[in-house]
C-alpha cells in the first residue's frame, strides 16, 4: 500500500477505532496498513487522544504489553449526557404517549439508532470499570439497548428467552415472580450462551418492581456468573423498595395520570448532581 500522509492516517484511524469501541488494535496492524513506522502511529494516537478529549468525543487509550495497542473508549461528557437524558424526559412527557391502562409508549425512542447509541455509550461509561464479559437482557424491548451497550463495551450480548427455542440447544430455565403483577413467569438461557465464572452486565429498558432483573440474577447463578451491574433506561419511583437494591437508571418515572393526561418523568438523581 502507498504511504499515506498524516491527515489520511488520522481520518482512517478515527474511523476504525470509533467503529469498534473498546477493541484493541495493535500498532503493528496500523503500521502494516499504512506502511509506516510504529513510532509514527504512536504520535498519531497521541494527537487523536488530545483532540478527542478536547471536544468530549471519548478517549484513545494505549494498552501496554506484547498484545497491547490502542483502543477507543466512549466517554460521554457528563454535561452532555445529562442534557441528552433531560431532552429524553421532555419527549417522553408528551401526554399523547399515554396508553390505555396507564402505560407509556416509548418504542420510537427505544428503536431509534441515534438515541440508542448515546444510551449505550452512557451505560458503557458507567460500567466499564466493572469489566463485564457480556451484556444480558431478556426479550424483547431490552434487546436494542443491550446491543448498543455491548457494542460500546466491545463485548457480546446474551438474550434470555421467555420461551425456549429449539435452535439454541439445551436450556437452563427458572421460574420467577414479577414484582408488579405477582405473576409466575419462566426465563430460559442456552447452556452454550454463557461460560461459567464470567461477569454479566444486566441491561433492560424498564423496571418497576425489579422482578425481571432479579430473575436474570437468579438465572445467572445457575452458571456461576458474577453480576457486574444492572442498568435500566427507565425505573419507576414506586415501589420504592425493589427486588434488587443496586441498579443504575437514566430516568425515573414518577407518575402516569391517565385521566389527567399527565406524565411525570425526570432524570435519575446521579444525572442531577
């Protein structure tokens, strides 16, 4: 390959790293790709790191060692993350979102790629230090959030099913009780999906009493998996005492008044500090 100038290298390195968050690329990889010295690549990475940090675009981290290199870490600036979540609260407070039974319509938010990417980046920055080996969710609405969070973390996604699928092989199944309706439900996970002794990050779109998250915790016990954390997009304020004590939400749903056509939803406390 012809030798490239610095501007071309910077553009290419930026595209490669940001398309593969938390994935290590060796200096040798870029050196061979651009037909240039490793020391030059190191200088390019330092320049990128300064630029990314200056504009709040994330971080370029150098990983030492024989298998080391450089990787991109999404790190949303706190003020930007808080403003993003505040805007989501404003959009979700539209009375037209109220559904019969006091439910909240949010599919247009949950399935919007641009919004999902930012949600995934926020969750990834919150849980990166917990070093999860994989992200787990339960079908179905939690899947898009889990996928984008896993993409930002650079790890795989595992989906627990409410009904087993023959294409997944042998399953481990548990029964759990939903905290809100007190209904008995089943949750299953393929034996091939999870390796014993790993660390799991539980991600879901909505939490009321914490029954589903608790069910995932109990299911993962069957695999001797450690829980790295629990993240949910929206958690209700009531009941105040949930079946799980530690979780991170982006928004808190205070009330849905179907008769008065009013929704009260605010950013989580940690985004108001």
